[in-house]
């Protein structure tokens, strides 16, 4: 992973717009995904040539843009439409503001990302006081793969929020106008831009989002006793994944487990082995009512020839009550593409936990001695 701080607007700075143009022109990337709070003609016009060349060479580009604070006008959004292969807008009708700024270019082997304060505007890309971090990632490296996947997952979670995320097209722009979410055009009456921005109408918020923790109480003045403390809430009950940790298990890999096209990298683990992974962290409930618990941890992976330390993730997914498939699932992922490419249908993965609590994952050709079937606890004759 290569990291560089990107600053502007001093003349010696190589700002956000310059970094983006260089990545598109020389990075050899196949895809660009942009997530910003605002996009304006002023910024779109200044990256149009670079983006057109990128797409002309076969690259695909997407845009997810916010409409809070009326930062994008109808003219801005119409200008963006032909510049991207896919586009969406994001509007949370609650009190929260859509404020991320992410530029992510990628191909099969690597990725480039710019994360910071720069919107897709002339100010954000060139002339405002802005600060960002540029990442150049090699996806064969475990830490780089994890960083890339976290950026991708954040964008995908935004796109999977139907209460706030809609397709940006002419119909979507008409919807924004109807709801009063776009500022009226400047009619030359001298009204300030701020005056043309009506106050945000507060409606039902997107469900499943966190709230800010309570502000700490100020300290008591010198010479006075501190205020009486109020007992805090009872300890939170453990998630349904909290159970005694088990010593280990094995699993025969299916065709779907080793597929690189259908949910690549995700292996379905029988739910009976969930206690092996210990306590998982609860994630926000989705709009559909689904709940997810997950844990990211290192594993020691071996295949008989090599031993590597990799990052891994386990997910306990519980669908909403109205989901077509009502069964909960446990999904395990190794964050290393080279390793995933070597796995084949019929391989066996053996999961163990040492005295230092490190999870071991061993690939072998056959089930453990005396074992039969497709999976089982270690040291037991049957699942």
C-alpha cells in the first residue's frame, strides 16, 4: 500500500483534480466509482476530457451524488448524466447530511482511491482548502485487499438503501424537482445562492443508522464536589453468536464455495459451527429487517507447501421476516485472491484454534481420518 497526502490550494500542491486525472490517464484501471456530496458543472467540466478518454478506452464510470443543502442544481445533474455509465442520487429525508467524498478506480490487480474532503466541484478539486489521502493498493496483499473491500462495501451499503438511494436519470431529476429538493434557478434577481436554498424538510430517517454518543458532562467547578452519578444501563446482553468456543471443525468445499463469479470468496459454513468463531459484532439492521453480525480477524493459512497470515471475515446473516429465504447463514471469507484462485471443489478446509487463540485454516485433499460426510467437528465421528 502506498499512501500520499493530497493538499490544496497552494500553487505547489498537486491537488485532488490533478490526482484524479493522473489515475485515470496512467493507472490502467477498468472502473471508476465516485461518491460525493455535491457535483457541479464547474467540477464536471474540468474532468470531462479525462473521463471521456477513460471511457473511450473501455473504462466504466459510476456516480453517487448527494442533494443535501441544495448543492447540486438541475443543470449540474443533467450535465453529469452523459458523463457516467451509471448514476444515482442519495437523499436521507431525516436530519442527517450525506457528506462522503470517495474516488475509487480499480481493476483485477489493483486499486487507487482518494478519500478526503473534495467534492466534484471546481473548488473541491482545485481551489478550495481541501485535504485528502491517496491510496494505491495491490490486491494480492492482504491488508490492501481488506482496505479495498471496505471501501467497496461502504459504497454498496449506500446503494442498497432504497429509502434514500434512487437512480439518477431524467425521471429522478423530475422527482427531485417535485419534492423541492433542487434549488430554483438563478433568475438574475440578485438573490443570494443561500437565499435560494429552502430549509431541508425533515421526514422519516433511514433506519438502522447509529446515533452520536451523549456529550460528556462538564467538570464541577474547582472547590465543589462532583455531581452525583447516575447508575448506567445494565450490561448489554451478548449477541446470539456468544457461545463457548469450540476446538475446531472441517468442511468439504462445494462448487459455490470456490466460485469466483457468484458471491466470490464467500464460503457457506454450516450454522452449527458458528460458536467456533466466538463473539461477533452486530451491524445496523437493513431496511428489509435483516440483521448481520460479523468479525474480522487474522488467520494462519496453510496448504502443505506454504504458511501465510491472512485477514478473514465471518458473517452471521439473519434475513428479515418477509424475505423469500428464511434460513440464517454463516459466511466465511479469506481476503486473498491468490489463495481463493487455488481452491477447488472437493478440497477440505480444517479450522482450528491454538492456545494463543489464533485461528488456523488448513487446506487438504481429504477429510480428517475417520471422518465422513461433508463437514464435522474435529474429534467426533459424525457432524
